[in-house]
């Protein structure tokens, strides 16, 4: 298990499903598109349309393409 990134900041969070543990599966708040108090991710950085994230539960680190911002296309 990786440690939490030293640049992780509790004030910078995102609500995206973690591909490492899927801990938000079955959560009514997450499923309803609301910002759940339990299933947030550290937002480590942003590069164009990619979010750099870390799950505080399983410490998995990954990039998430938003399809918004520089280098991406807004969904139709």
C-alpha cells in the first residue's frame, strides 16, 4: 500500500470512482451525483483535461480524463 502523497491537501478533493477499490459502489449519495462525505479523492493536480487523483482509502493513484478543459472535447 502506498503512502498518501505528501502534496495531498484535504481542501483539494474530487468525487470520482476509484478504479482501485470501488468503495463508492452502492452508495446512495454517490449514485445520486452528490458529493458524498465518505467517498472523495485527493486532487493532486490537473493537466489540461486530466485530473491526478489519489484514493485516501486504498491509496491508489491514477489519472482521470474529464473530457473538459484543454485538450479535450465537451461531451455531446
